[in-house]
C-alpha cells in the first residue's frame, strides 16, 4: 500500500490525526475546567469494559460516556484469557480496575461481524502471523461449541460471537479477585453484544441463558 502525502510531504492519515487533535484542543480550551478536574483527581470509572479492538466499535460512543467513566481493555475479539494463561495484560487490568479503582461492574462486549472471531474460520499460515494465530486460539471453544450444535452457516458467525462472550464470562471467574467479588455481592459481570447494523446492545441473561435487548433489562 502506497502512503499518500500532501504537498508538504505529510502522511495524510497522520495529517487527519493532527487536524483532529487541533479540533480537540479547541474543545479542551472550552471545557478546560472539566479536563483539569480529570487531571487533578483520581480516576473513578464506573465500568471495566473489555471489548474488541475493532475501530468501528467505540465504547464511549456506544454508551455516551465521558472521559473518566470507562476503564477500557480492547484487544482482538474481546478475549479474556483464563487466569493461568501466558498473558498478563487483561489480568493486570482486571486486578487494577477492581482492586485499586473500586470498579464494581465488568462488561465483556463483543460485536456483530467480528473479524477476530471469523479469523479462525480461515487458515492462518504458520509463521506468517504467529501472534494472531496464537491469540485467536482463545476463540476456539466457541467455534467448537457452535460446530457441534450444527448451527446453519448463515447464522454461525453471530452464534459464535455470542458463545464467545459467554466463554469470556466463564474465564473472568477464573480470576480470584473476580470470583471473590462476585461471591461477596460487590462485583457484577455482564456479557453484551453490539449490533453494528442497528446501533443496539444486547445483554446475556444468565437466568434464561438467552439474549435480550439491553434496554429491556433496565
């Protein structure tokens, strides 16, 4: 892919970011008191959001959250590795968010059309994308469950995305700080799916084992 540049030789993608930052600076000056309060007070986010890195799925936009309200972890396919997995990034955020920031709600949010989930449906050549190949292995339990259930092809990806979120909720419970918090009634875990076509959130209902519109559960 050829990098496009303006007449001064500046990468156009970087130029877009620069212009966006300039607009933000104007907003910052208008709302300086708010941003100063963020800088001078300890953060008190209301949710730990574990979501996909997909650039189209922006947690603050979906929830209309202000800066300081969401403590976010985003990765390919909204994975929560089990506590004994050889990956500390998500676990560290869980322990910090719950243990140090006092967060009492954790959301694992997937989304329709997730490329990270779909990746395991296509072969990944050994050695060419080694990190991606190892990472999407975390989605295998959901793929295996849906394959065993013989879900029709047209419905398979969405069904796998939902099952994957449910498996991540199970993985959350492998962390002592989560398990103990849930057991004591001071921590709640939630599984959500964002529908990119409709702009809506659905929530997993552990009582029924099904999914309902988030606003229906209010």
